[in-house]
C-alpha cells in the first residue's frame, strides 16, 4: 500500500508522539529502577553479601530480565495483547523497587531485585516491538535513540535523587528506596494515558517492500547475535563496579549514585547521536564505540581518581551504543509478524551471556581483579572481530532503508 505525502507526514507526527509517550513512561520507570541499581551494590554489602553474591545475583537478574523475554515476546506476537502485557510488566518492574526499603537480609533484597528484572522482561519485547512500529517512519536508529535519550534522563535523575536522600538522611537506605514510590506511580499513570491515546500502536508502521520481509530471520542474525553475546559477557554490571568503590572506600556512599547518574547522562546524550549515525553508516558506528569502551575495565578497576571517572564515562558510552544501536539492528533483521518473538529471543541469548560473564567477573573480583579486567577486555575484542565478520558478509545494513 502506497501512502501519500500528507499521510506519511501525519503518520510521522503520530509516531513521534508515541515514541515520546513511551519515552516519558521509561523516564519515570528508569528513575525508579536505575536509582535502585545505583545503590543496590553498596546496600547488599551493608546487608552482608560478598562480591561473588553481588556478581552472581546481578548476572542472574540480567538472565531473568533477558531470559523471560523469549516467552513474553512469543505471547505478545500470538495474543496481540500489547497493553495488558505492558501493564503487568511495568507494574512488577517499578513496584518491586520501593519494597526494598523493608528488607533486613540480603536474601530478601535479591528476591526483590530479581522480581524487578522479571517485570522488565515481561514488558520489554512488547515495548520494543511497539517502538519498532513507530520508528519505521522516523528511522529505527533515530526512534530508538530518542526513546533512549528520554529513558536516560530518568536514569540520570533517579540516582541523583537517591544520592540527595542519602546525604540528607545520613546514608539511610530505607528512606532512599521509599522515595522511589513517587516515580513508580507516575510511570503507571503515564502508561494509562498512552493506552488511551494509542490503542493500536501497530498501525503506526508504514508497510515497505523489503528483501527480508518473510517468516524467517534475515541472513546474519545469528552471527550478529553471537557478537552481542560476547559484548554482554564481557561488560561488567554497575552493581559490581559500585561494590568495588564501596569495598575500597574510593568515595562516600552518596557519591556512588552520582557517578552512576553521570554514566546514565553519558548514555542518554550519546544515544540519539549514535542512533542517527547508525541510520546513516550502520554497524561500523557500533564497532567504533566498542573500541572506545574497551578501556573502561582497566580504568574503573585498576586506577584511582580521576581515572575511574573516565572509566565510568566510557562505560556509559558503551551502554548508549548498546541501547540505541543493538536493537535498531535487530529491527532491520526481523520480519514484522515475528518481531516481538525475535526481540525476546535476542534478549534471552544476550541475558544468558550477561549472566555467565557477570557471575565469572564476580568470582574473579574475589580472587584476581587483574583477571577480571583481562576477561572483560578480551571479550570486547572478540565482539569487534565478530562484528567485522558480519559487516564483511552482510554490507546491506550500512545503507539506511
């Protein structure tokens, strides 16, 4: 079906509005759970958890957060109950966080942390599929990048909010977690308004003729997924980085979420720019960022101030590329009718790799920090090699559709 210029312009306006709606929801949601992630490591340390426990459960959280997406994506594609899945996912995701205020043992705390990740797993494939429909008319890189920018505004404000509470309340983590009820409720209110304004988001997508529009995944999907898995395995999670700062007394508790906010700000500010570059140049943009982010493990785990601040910035830059580009590539490789399933499959494999790598890095931290740094850097170099192989074999992704 061909669309007139007026129809395309109207669709684009509605698509941008929908992306902004999803961005505002993510802004408040990220204020909630990213604020918690910035202090979960030190909080678990206070409750008596070891670095291995932090590494294993951070990785397990990511495994659940990504692994369940295979099932939730499949259910979304089969049922088309997009908004119901979104409500269930966001409800579990954001409401688990403030409940951490009442945990007195690390075992209860990690259960709620895992529940928060499970909620994210339930809603993410559906949200990404909905976002891909809207971004088909704006450019996938730009659309995912704009959403990520708004997402990271929340991820920046949230850690700063709990940092202020920790300063004000003299390291009272209970007060910090309770404060997060406010953005959690606002996220759910915005979700209700989005449901009213856009009851059928799949109608925002412009149907185009594509060499890859069939029932199977496009050539190169598995090679690209393998590269993403290597990147996930070697990318240290912030709870372990924060645990390191706390363990070695490199800064006060209140400063740890400030650094996380700095990383999230870096991720947000670079995501829209990186998304636009991806729409023009493709995979080589991701490769360039991986080169820069490879330095972060050595900067964060081996060097003192101010080098570790630079390391956190490199970490945030890498996260920006993952958020804005990784899934934009997947949107190019997946037929429309299987998109939520494919996002779920990609996320599941990504999560398994993250869990394995995070668990190993937690163990390595307790026994050899140098080994942790070496493992992280080698896995990112392997990522570069696989991405290079992908670009050589499938150069079509370089051209914006």
